[in-house]
């Protein structure tokens, strides 16, 4: 039996909480307890017997036929062995008149056919199993992308990936071992029991049944105890992996604060329980193996003694004695793996329960049934008395009403926490408003499909995150199927084409994970080029230059001005100097509009905007 490889986190050394934090991620304690094995199996069944794919059903049926034939031959094999021994000893009447050599050859052919039909079964079923895994993995992947922004900003990426990975592997294991190990084992035991009863008497069946019963009870009891340990270790494994991923994603931050040793200690703390877990696993495995050997050996010896007595009494032949031994060995081999298989099946059900729990996470934002696509005629954006809060106890927006006409640039400014970025998230429908309405060309964003809404809006965020691929790939991501000429045209408009050509590999230059090989300004230009290639009628600039230095900001600002030409632009800004030329500036404070107008008009009012402007000017000076 393979040793467990996950471990229990040891968090006593740290003043901060390093265990699993509260989040929407499926919690093993909550999910797998609520997911019964039968329920999980019912969820997997449609992938093995789909109503709309008869070829899958045919393969399953043929695989089961091959399985039955292999077991039938397997049970008949010791009979040839018995007759061969009796022929050599001059006892008994062979069931087939082949002679000792012929019976020996028949015995070998039977063994070969048993393996052959088993392999045929696996070959027939392989496509069914792989298709089920592919469909399940795709469904999980698609579902994760459908989950809300609220889920994704609080999830643990490392823990989530491990849940998906373990769940898919659990399905693979369950398909392979439950169908082709546990099921066939039960079938074989029933066949052997019937043969022993027919050829000898019921006492042989009784001894074998008691032996198997004790073996199964002992194995399942000990294995169940080990599974409970594994459940706790799963959580520690997920937590340790999450810490490793989180630390690597924050590589720069770790370096800035010289925290390599601290991170190593934190990770080692999550891994510290491995030694204890490994010792417990080894001890429990030794106990399980010895107990299994004791039970099966006692049963084997008892049956062999009964057969030996029969040979001495003349009621049985030497071939019968040998055949009984062969049957007991035939039973012992699959039973030796029963503990491992049972434990792994139980763990597979746990892992699958977590994954199916993830699939049952509801999508907070979903399209209405029969929702039409957004029809953009000009790109007018309207907020009508919008009220919103991320939770019921704290409202962010308190009745915001504003309008951005087609082709107009509207800037939204305010202090931190005033609700600026929230408006952008509502526009893209990462969340739905609590009250009021947000409309594009008179159409409520809640009444149209999300895909059409997302196609109509281009976003340049404060921190552009890039795929770990080439610059060309990241720009082309803006529109599926874009040509190289279109990619280069977008790069020129974003003023990054010349920089790309100066690189040794040009557009084939890899940018590293999250674009770490590029500077902030270069990443931002790639993001702008990507959005320009998308060519949306509405552009949302979410503090697109606040993380850049002044010189780079001015360069990016020129690119953003070109990007906004002919589009409705909503600019969420921190630096007021970047939005002085906006057609209208809206000032938010504590979720309410306190001022709006042009830059000059707002300065003349000497209100909140003027205070923010003068403060930033003095800070820059």
C-alpha cells in the first residue's frame, strides 16, 4: 500500500493564522461529509452511460462481456491444473481427455486467455474512461469561469487547483478500480464459492466465506480509520500548496522585505506534520498487512487441512488438494490489494465530493432565460440611482446617477473607498446593482447576455496581468483570430511596436508569469494594444496609469487618448492631471456624487475637486 504523501499543518510557531482561511473554496470538512458515496457515483454514471452517445454504451457493454469471460476462464483454470496433476498421479477422471501434457497446455492457454480478455476489456473501455475525464474536467473548468468575481477574489488559487486535480484523478481511479477490481473480485468470489460447493461440500464454502468476511471486516475497519486521517491531511496538503503558490506569486514582495527565511519557515511549518503522518502511516500499514496475512493464512491452512484429510480418507484426489490450494491462492492475490483499493476508492469519493461541491457552487451572476445580445448603437452609458454594497452591512454606492454620451469621456474621481472602481465592476457586470439600473443605449445590463456585454466593453486596468506566453499572443488575445498585421497595427497605436521590434525575438518574446519580464509601462502598453485590437465601442480605464512614473504616465496617456477616439470612455482616475481634458468630471465621496463638471468649472467652484487638485499639485511640487 502506498504511503500517504500529504501532511498536517503545524501552525503553533506563528503569531499569525497560517491555517486554512475562511473563503468560498470548498471545505473538505463541509463538502465531503455531505457528499455520500452513492450520490457521487450517481453523478459519475451519466458520463459512463450517456443517453445521446450510443457508441459509449456499446463499449461499456462489450467491456463488461470481456470482463465476464475473463473471470469465467479464470475460475475454470484450476480445474485443468487439477486434472493434469491427477493424470500424472494416475487418479481421478479428467474432464477433458487431453492427457497430462495436453491438460498442462490447456492450463497455460486458460491463464493466457484470462489475461488477454482482461487487456481487451481495458482497451475497449479506455476511450470511454478518457472521454468521461475530459468532459468532467472541461465542465469544471467552464464552471469556474462562470463563478462570480466575489468568489474569485477570495479564493485560494493553489487550493482550488489541487481540489480540481484530485477530483479528476479520483474519477479516473474510481472508473478503473471500482468497475475492474471490486466488481470482478466479487464476481470471482461468487464463482469460486459455487465451484467449491459443487465439487466438495458446503463446509469448504463456509470456511472460505468466514475467512473472506473476517478479512473484509478487518481491512475495511482499519482502512476507514486511515481514511479519516487522510481527510485531515488533505486539508493540510491544500494549505501547504496554497502557501507555496502564494509565496511564488508574491516573489517580488518577498524580496523587497527580505522575507525568504520567513517564507521558508512558514512553508516548513505547513509541512512539519509530515514526519508524524508518515510514521502513523507506516505503523498502521504494518498493522493492516500483518492482520490481513494472519486471517488469510488461517483460512488457507484450514481449507488445506480439510482437503488433506479428504485425500487421506480417499474421498479426494491429490489433484483436488492442489486445486483447492490454487483457488485459495487465486482468492488471496486480489484480496491482498483490497485494503489499498478500498482506501483509494474512499479517498477518490472524498476528492470527487469536493470537486462536485465546487461544481455546485452557484454562479452569482447569470443570464436571464432567453436574454438577447446587447445592441450597441452609440455606446451611451447611464447609471440611474444606482445603489450597491458588497455586503448588506456596508453600502458603497448610495444613489449614483450619471450619463456618458456616445464619444464622450467622463472621468470619475474621489478619495479611496468612494466607490470609483465599483462602478467599473458593475458596468462589466461582475456584480449586479442592489437598486437602480445601469444601462447601455437604454438596455439594462442585467437583461442582456454577459458575452455580448463583455464584447462591447474594453478595460485597461491599473495593473495589466499577462499570460506566461509571447507578447504577440498577449496582444492577439484581444480578438480571437486576429491576423499578425492587425496585432502590429494595435501595437503601433499603443506605441509599443518599436519596442517589440528591438527585442531579440520580437513578437515571439515571452513575458514571464504575469508579465514579470516587462516593466510596468511596457505591460500597460501591451494591455492597451490588446484592448485596441478588441475594438470595443465603450472603454473603461480603471486607474490605468496610477502605478506608473510621471514620464511613463505621459507616454501612456498619449496612447490612451488615441485609444479613446470615437469611443465612449469612462476613466476612473487617481491622478487628476490625467483627466483634466475630460468632457466631464464626476466627483464621488462616500458613494455619492458631490460635484460634476469640466476641470475649469470645478476649480472655479472651489469645492471638493479643487481641494483634491491643489493637494496633488502641492505633493508633486
